[in-house]
């Protein structure tokens, strides 16, 4: 069958040729092959040739692909660029899927019954053993009131502050959500984007604050449903009835009573603006905590009410910041443990982001670092303060574990409800001489030595002390070592050390040890800062001394060991890894110097009676405005601080009490510290401090201790002294108790620190020797006996009368005065009994009878006393 022009006889006319004209070798014009790609013949040829597009990327598959990617018929980069149809289709598909997912989530979201969202779980706080209960959080103080019992001003204020589109939006604020999402993605910081309805849903139906994206999505779905099921006023009223306002107050009625003593229905514009302002952070925006923050938020709310049209500019300008009433805390914070529970709450909010509202609703198990035994011992000790103290006297005490600065015991005051100010973490007291170890650490780090010497002369002019530095009680010291100056807390010496290194170095050392840079008075860089012009919190001084106790490692005090949800999920663990603040050798020397404070001759020798190695420092501010003792063993660091305020709340001199003539760091604070630490350390292992390293170079010839040469031969004693760099001179003396040729004593005495190269006089025994009998004639017997005994003689006595020597005085001595006798020889004293008694007259003779006449001889004999007859 003859083929049609332009076709191939062996193929149907409808089947395109697989070869181009070039492949067949046929002419492109007038040939009969599969010439032109235009569907017809070439010029003059018939063409049932190839379809348009053949030869541009290969043959299109016989079956169309669902997605033309990579793109058919394209080459190079264009082959991999998706078409607009594909892009549009992809977005439409994803959009449909997303909408479908949201619809499904919306449909499956269930709104719980109102009673479900009112349930809250209790948080329990335990001591360090994990079983002894310290207290709880969670009893909600709430009174629900109807919508018509809530002030219109309060509703308007909350809408103006929290969600200005509340009455228009469908339960969520898309603009706010997008703005918050952008801020989160752009800057990595969370920003609130929740509407009032979302906040309502979160507080009612979620046990914890929602922060994840999936959680926020569920919250938004619930808000949408709530907006459809409840009218706006119901949502707003329920929201106001349950949110937390601080002061242990849930709901607007309780908050109105706690802040102003009025009902929610009676709140004024100004009061409503203040309550609304505290909602985002009650612990920070309550005026009793920060008046500046409270006023800032109050102004923000009022401006918002003007912006929403619920308040005119004139009305806004007329508002006065409202006065609040005193806040009475709940009984769960009664007593000393109230300070501990408040600290737990603050740490969880500041470091774990757990708000007071969450703590009261979500339910946690909190294990603190407080040792129940130590805590009770500390409370008992501080409660037994000596009688007679001023009612304006305040005392704080805290104990840290220097391994990690965990707070193991703390006394912030007798009762938190009576005084809601923690004496350990909030109050300040002028540091006084407890500041000197910071100067010592800086001095040693800059090349100083414990063996350096300085003048201890009272009123010595040093640095900016233009009138001279005053030592405690005006005492004068000679040239003494830094070690001795630490033991005796000599102001003049420490002022010279501070002037030598620069006061800025003392400040830097205090900060390195653990005092916050914001400590009151710490910005001073005058020479006087060494005397403790700064006023730290007791917790900060305990932290700084814990740095010394740990060998120079600084940590941060904390009170929460762990916090977990009731299902066991951990949410917080307290404590940080300690960091090195001072070299170990410098710290060893600082600690060694502070050990001298607690020894005989130091300012607090009584503390050594605890029976363990102890170091510390007393501190008494000028004018006795404060008194400190901060001391430590290798296992525990305890700070005790006392200070007094006048009736106006200003620092005042501590009134003496308890039989103390004056309240100094070495008196009541050191005594309290000793009483407590004896109990706290009982039964613990005795751990020694590291020995001193004696860093630095002394500013005088090296000092050495005089060795004990008593009992040595003269030659051996000279050798021993020469070994430590001392010279010797010899004196001789008789001594019946020391054999001839042996050393009786040395001057300076054994153990005394002296400059290397100094001369030491040794006294060598000549043996017993002889002694001249002293002239004791005329002395009283007792005086004579004492004198002879002091010379090593053995006195005895006899008596006889004497008309010239008073009774009781020595008449003579045997051997005689000046006679050489050996020690131990007997010497006899003859002691007068006074004049001899006069001879007694005989009794008179009997009278003669009248009849006889006495003879002359008888009459004469009568005078002798003889009797005739």
C-alpha cells in the first residue's frame, strides 16, 4: 500500500518518527523524511514528522508525571527551579493540611468543667533529709464574687493593660501572637502575646505556665472555644476571680482587701490601676517591694485606659497614687522558718522561673539544704540572747557548708510575721574589722608577708587618715608583725598595709571573695576601707569567709537543693561549681593569720574552746554600731552579726546588756558563735587547716622563733641557736635545781619571734654554789624565814626573852651573818619573846600575937620573904 507523503510505510501515520532529518541524512527541504519539527512538510516536503519539542531535552514520557520536578524539557539551573504552579500548589497543599490539622485540634479540644480548673496541688518544702517537713505552699486565699460585684474601673484597667482588643478578638490576639513569635525568633527572648482569654484558659485548665509552642497552640484552641461558649463579661469576671495578685491573694476580691481593705466593687480608678499593674509580677511590682516599679506600672495602666477610651485625659491627670495597707502574712510563715520558706520561694522564682502563683498551684516537692539539727541549734542559741538588750537590737546568723556554700542553718529573726525583713539576707551592718582579711589577702597577693613588720603606734598618720589612725581603746603597740597585728586587730598596721598596696586592691579582694559589687559603701577606695566602712549582708560575709575556708574557691549560697514536680520530673537543682578566687598558698596564710585571733592573746580566744581547729575575725565598727564574729572550721562557716537602730531606723550604738561593759565582736557575737558551734561540731572528724606557706618577702630581716635550749649544755645551746641564724651570749648563775653547765633559761624566751641574726642570752648554771647568810636580825620571824627560804636555805627557830628586841623579831642567827653556807643548809633563828617577866614578891608574914614582941631579926627577915619559925 503506497504510503502518504511524509510518512514511513512501515509505521502508522500517527506514530511520529524517532529520527530527525539530520539522522536520516535526508534533505530538510522537499524530502519525505521526518524533516520539519513544525508538524507539516518542510518547504515542499510532506511532514508527519516529529512533534514540537522533540529534540529539546529528549522524548517526553508517554505518561504524565503528577509533579513535573525536575522540570521536563529544561536544562541547567532552570531544570531545578520549580515552576510557579508547583510553588503555589505546594503552599496551597500545606495550607489545606495546616487548616485541617487546626480544625481537627479545635474539634478534639475539650473544655473541662469549671470545677476541674479550680483544683490546685500543694507544694511541700522539706529539710535537707528529704523527710522532715519545713512548710507548704498552696492554700489558696480566694473569694469568688459575681461580675456585678467587681468595679467597672477594674475591668477597664485590666483590658487596657492586658488585652486592648479583648472585646473584638475571637479569644486570641493574632497580632500579639505574631509579634511575640517574631521577638522570640529574632532575639531569643520570650514576650507575652496571650490575650485575656488565653490567660484565663492557662490559669484554669493548665497546671503550669505554658511556654512551649505546642502548649501555646493548645491554649489558643481552648481560648477560641471558650470565646464561643462564654460571653466576654463571664470570661473577664472568671479571669479576675482567679488570677494571683501577690500578698497570698487569689482573685480580685481578696486582693482588694489585702491591698486596700475594700471590696472589689468599691475599687477606685487609682486602686484598680495599681492592682492591674502588679498582675505580671506581683513579687516585684507590689509597692511594699518596689515603689518605683509599682508607680511605673500604675502609670502604664492609666495611660492604657486613656488609649482605650475608658478614661479621659483630665481624669487620668487627676489620679493620685493610692496608699496601701500593711500586709499580714499567713500563719504558715510564722516564726523563724518563715524566713527560710520565703528564701525558698525567692530562689525558685529568680533562678528557676517558678512564680509564686505556680508554687501555690502546680505542686512541687522541694528539698532544701537546711540541716534540721543545726537549724534548731542555731535558733535555740540566738533565742537565748543575754537579757537586757534594746528592743531595737537585731541579730542574724547563718552557717554555710564551704564545699558548695549550701545554707545549712539560718536565723533571720525570731518571727517573720512580726518583722518581714531577713536579718541575714536583707539587713546590712557595718563590717568593721571583719574586712581586714580582704586587705590581708590583697597584701599577700601583691608580695607582702605575714612576717613583715609595721609600727603599731596609736594615732599614726597614714594615707588619708590626716588625724591619725586610732587603735581600739587607743592602745599603743611597738613594731609588730602582720601576723601579730591580725591576732590583735591593730588598725594602724592594717592601714599601712592598705596604703602600701592601694585601697582599690582591698575592694577587688572583697569582691573576689564574694561580696557583691553593689554592697553599701564598697565603692569607697579610701585608705579607711580596710577598717570596714562597707555594710554587707551577713550572708555575703559568710560567703566571703567560706572562700577562705575552702582553700580559695568561691561559690554562691543557695537554699534549694532540688525541686521536682509531683510526678518526679526535676525542674531545678541549686548550687554552682566553685571557682578559684585566690591561690591556695595565699589562702593558707590568710587562714593561718585568722587562727591567731582565736588563740590566747587574740581578740576571741574563747572560740577555741569548741575543740576543733578554728579561724575567724572579730569586727566592731566605730561607735559600736555593729558587732560581728565570722569564723570557720574546715567543715562549717558561721557568721553572727548584731546591730542596733534608733527609733527613726538609723544605725545607733549598741546599748550594753547582759553584764557586758561594751558590745564588741569579741563579746556577745563570739560567745554566741562558740555556744552554737560547740554543738554543731560535736562528733565531727577533726580536720586540720593547711600549714602556712609564708608567701611574699618580709619588709625586714627574716624572723625566726627562738628554740627551746633549756637543759642543754652550753655548747649544744649555742649550736641550736646558730642553726636558725641567731647569735648567743652567756651569763652564769647558781641554781640548785639545774646541774652545773646546763642552760637555766634564755632571753628572749623560747618561742619568741625575733629577727634573724639577733643575739639571745643564755644563762648557764654554776651548780648549787654557796650563799652568804643574810642579816635578818631585827626582822620579823616570818620575813626572815621567807628571805632564807628564797636563798635555798632551811630556816628553823628558837625563842628567848629579850629586854631590847621586840617580841617576834630575830635576836640572832646561827651560822652568823655573812657566813658562806651551801643551799639547803640549816640556819637557826633566835626569836625574841619580849622582856623577861619581873620577880614576884612573897606573901606577907602572919601578924604576931598581942602578948609577944617580935625580935628585931624576925622583923628584918620579913623583907626577904623568909618566915621565921
